[in-house]
C-alpha cells in the first residue's frame, strides 16, 4: 500500500529535487528573467548615454549663440555685436580698421568695409541709440509713418478717388461706375551728414565713452536737420516739408494742395471768439482721419492756445495725466515742433491731421562713420552719414490754420 500510494512526504521531496535540477523548469525561468533584466539595464544605460551626449551638444550650441539678442537691428546686420563694438571702438580711437575689415556681416554676405560709400557701418548699439533720440525728438517723425528701405527711393501708391456705385433693380440695366484715381508719389532719399570732432588725446583716454559721445552728437545734429526739413524742406537735397506744398482755402483745395482754415484776423486769433478757429480746423478734417489726428505747433503758439476757453469757461488745453503722455487740445494730442512758424500775418502756424496717413519718412537703416585725422589736426573729425527722405503722401489727411482774415 505504501509503495503504490506515496504519501505527502515523498511528493514534497520529489518537487524539491526537480526544482534543484540544473535543467529544471524553475531554473530555466530564472535564467530567462535574469537575461531580460540585464538587457533592460543595458538599454537604460545606452539611453542615458545618448541623452547626456545630446545635452552636451545643446549646451555647446547655447554657448555659441548666447551673444545674440532678440532686439531689432538698426545697423546693416547684427554680426556679433560684442565683436563689432570692440572693433568699432578701436577704429574710432586709433583708426585701426583691420578688425572691421575682417568682420563679415551675417546674413548679408558683405564686409563692414564700405570705403567706396564713405566709411564704416556703425555698430548696432550706437546706431540704435541714435535712432532712439531721433524718434523721441520733437519732430513730425514721431507721429508720421516711418519705413526703412534698401533702395534710393520709396514709392507710395495713393488711391484718392472714389469708386462710383449705384442701385440696381431686376429689370433696369446696370450702368458703368467711375474708376479709382491712383497717384504714385516717389520719395527720394537724401544724404544727411554730421561732422563732430574730438582731440586725439581725449580719444586715447580709455575712460572716455567715445561711442556714447559720438551717438549723442550725431543724434543732435540729425534730429535738428530732420525736424526742420519735415516742416519746411524744399525737397532739393533734403526731404520735402508739409509747408512747401501749395496751400489753398479748404473749400477749394484739390489733390496736391493742403487745405487751410482762416482765423478771421490777420496775424492773430479772432478777438471775440478765438477758440472758434480751433474748432473749425478740427472739423475741416474728414471724420475718417480725426480718430488718429494730432496738432502740431511751436512753443509760442502753444502758449497762446492753452489760454483759450470754451463758451462755458473750460480750457480747451489739458496737460497729460501720466509721465510721457502728450498734452491735449480738444482731446487730441499736441506735438510741440519748434520749426513750425510763429503766429504772424498769413502764417500757417498750426497743423492738424492724421500724420501717419499724411506724411511718410523713408530711410535706409544703416549709419556710416568715416574717421578723418588729417583735416583738422590735432583734432579728429568723424564724418557720419545716413540717407533719409520724406514727403506728404495724403493731402486730405492734413489741414492748416492760417492767421489771416480769409
């Protein structure tokens, strides 16, 4: 009976013996699991190694391009700002242009050496500083449309006509409507120059900020010249100003002429109702332009206007409530441009309009400087040039106030 039916003790012993056998099922399963775990560890090590290698590559690329910035470039290109600035500083101080000649402007495929055009491109930081002063100055540039071009002129296509329309019925024939009137206005770019000078001893002083000094002097010269030409320039070797165009009574002005409103008194505002002329000027401008309109006048005119009150005794003029906010006249911002004429007989001392639509400034984005140590010894001259143009592009967008009886 014991030999035919083995007891529990004998069955347990046989199971232990099978598990301990080298080719047993349990041993085979254990070896398979160990191999699988080993493969996972190897795969994990390979993945970690690849990730570390990619991270090192990204770190190297980040270091390589860390000197680049995201700000807009106002010089020809931003080919290593630090390198360009250092090379430009050496050129200004000592005339050493070897480093500038070796810098290739990225993306443009050209060299900073432009002797045939009169100098070297100013580094982006200095050029940007100059442009900041030009935009902040009291000039029509601040409220006009400003475009940057690479050519010698800029063409504006203006549609100043009104396309005809009509009502159509099911049975009536449709008549042809009128066509639009499109004019091409070409704004030629002119060379604007400045020539500040400094002593060689001052340039050799390492504590002297030659780039900052140069930027300030050039910006002051350029800002004054631009502001004057945008108002009264004759268009000969300079931009054409708003007051150089034909000016006619607003009711009879045609395209190509700026309309004016008379104050009713020669050389002054009307003695009884002086504020009426300001109101008439505002509403002489079409409603489509008034939303973005601004006044332009000089300080003397502003001093007279800010004393005006309406019929209820309220001042028409209000100062800005926040820092940097312009003063307002009848709710419209006022630009103080000292190149506007004073109040006098038949003078057009106040302009009102949407200057972003009415006046366009076109300029090349680059600024060049040529160092001249010979012409004014012992001083060094810096001949700085840029190209800029401007003209009225929409004659309906600007109106003038004429200090006359009619």
